[in-house]
C-alpha cells in the first residue's frame, strides 16, 4: 500500500510539478480528501509549494527540502524538519529526540503498550511534576478563578474560537491564515483559493469549541462528550461519514512512524473505557489536560481526527477551571509531530511535556492583555445570561413586536422587581450591540436578523 511519504517523494521527483488529478491517477487507493489534506500539510511545513489556481494548480518540491534530504542537514533521517531549537528541551527529552531523528527503517516497530496506560494511577502518578504544575497554574490564572465553571471561556469566546480553530487546524496542514479564520468565523466569508475541506475544518473546530463551552456543566471525560466532540470536528471530512463520532472499526497506519495502534474494535473500546475512567479521576486540571493530550492520540480511538480531538479535549479541564486556554498558537508542526512520535514509539512523555509548557506559556502571553483588562464578570449578567439570550432571540424572531415593549413585558413577567431596571438596561445594551458576529450566541440566523433590521432599521 502506498504511503503519504511516497506521494511526497513523487511530487519532489517531478521538476515540472504534478496536479492533484495526476496524483489521483498514480495513487488511486488514496482518497481525494486524504491527498488534499497531506498536500496542505506539506505546503504548511515547506516541503512543497503550489502554482496556479483551480485545475491548473500544480505542486512542486521545495528546493530547500530536497537539499536538506540530500545533505542530511538537520531534521530527521527521513528529511523532515528538526525539533525547533527555540523550544527548550530538558535533558530527559534529549534521548527521545535522538531516537526519533533516526530514519524510520532504523527504528523498531512497536505496537500499543497496554502497560503504559495501566501504570498510570490518577493523583498518584504525575506526568507533570508538582513544581511544573505550580508554574502552569501561576501562568494560567485569570480573574474568574472563583467564578462558576466556564465563565472565563465564555467571556473570551470570540477570540478563543478564532485562535484555537486556526492554530489546531494549522497543525493539520490547513493553510487558512489567522485573518482568513477570523473572516470565516465572524462574517461567514470563506477564503478565496482554499480547498473546501480547509473551510470545513475551521468551521468544525468552531462548532466543537462551542459544544464544550456551551455544555461546560455536563461535559466530562466520558464517551458521550468525546464521541460528540469527534463528530463535530470531523463532520463532512471523513471518507466514510459513518466514522464520525464512532470508535475505529479498522486498522490504521501512522505516517512516518513505526508505531502500529490497536486494530481490533473490541480492544479499542476497552482501552478507551479505561482511558476515560482514569482521566475522569484526575484532580489537577493541567495534569488532566496533559493526560488527554498523551493518551488519546496514542490509542487512536478514531479513524481520523484523533489529535484534533485530543487538543480540544485537553482544553476541557482548563475551561472548567476558568484557566487560560491552551490554543496551540505558534506551535510548529515539526515540534508537535516529533513530540507525539516520542509517545507513539517510546511511550515517553518528556518531549511532549516540554512542548506543552512552551505552548501554554505562548498561549498565556497572547491572552495577557485580555487577562489584565478582564474585570470580574458582572454577576447580574451572569445570573440572567439565559434569560437575556432567550429574550433577545424571541424579540428578533418576532419583528412585528415593538422592541422596548417586548423587553418590558418579558422583564416584568420573569425578573424580581428589585432587579428589573438593571436587567432591562442590560437587554437594551445587548440589543444595541447585536451584529452578525454574535448571532450564534443567541441561536439566530443571519436571515432572521436581517428580517428584523428591515423592519426596525438598526
């Protein structure tokens, strides 16, 4: 069976470049979407570049990549980028890098190690040492630490949707820019010249993040949450739609790795149950987050989308504890893939631990201004959050109603007299701030909002 690396070699070996149609003819066993995804990853990592648009688009091997392979300068023995020097690596991670940097033929094939999971005892075993957890808590503290679960993630939701959707998709080879992602999420405008699967991937991330934030009180490390998270992330992206939100029913190979995950569905289901049982018992949110980032990709419980699912699941305990999110901003794909290979092939977490620390510090730096400017959440707005959403939705979807009269009637019917004036003021303020970028918050469609504006002229 052909591997993605063989496809990459084919592209690099043709000076005049190749089209997607030519690659499909050469590798008919690879699905079109899989080829598009791999191509996007290679473009993002600099292995290839593209020229032309539409059917005339051709892909060429990057000269620098070819030279690096030929000369053996940096990177792995297979010619892929090295772990970035600007990310600090502890002494106990150096041997992982040394092993992973060997060509795949020099590394020993290995299967799923059940003992790796079985040896972990929640709240006794710690992948993140106590001093490191203290450091992470200090970095991630927000003004909402003592507020109800999910307060901080709701407060920064619009920024979170853009940053996490973009960064996580970028690690999959998605070529959307941050500005492209913002335009798509806030205005529904897809970027020109991008593959439909890239647009779909960004939108799926948005849906999955909203799923976690909106259901923060019930979301947990259980099958329901995980399967539905995977379903949201992979909608319309898998060759077999039946694999969305379903545990894997067949064997898979890991590109550029000698790791062979479990292949029997019953074994996968049993291991997933054990994994979730352990994850749900972990008290420290960072340890729980990192555990998910380690063991979900290692198990590969899904046909595809395992790392995407793990990245979002790793944020669940941070959302719940009102800590700064882990957005993966600026995380190099080369660093992430190599740290994950250390888990796959050696059952070692140290390199991924070093990357986790660097990535979280980077995330908190991006959110520092937000953290400094963030006031304590308005308790009245928090207490009446659902009422405000329901009332505004009802108002917009019945444009024949006079706005002020509708608000006054709703407040009089449901809000105690002592709070009526303030809640009414909040509703009027929210109505004035309503725009297309926040419609989803109220369960509104652009057509409903436009119909209301046509009547009231806002």
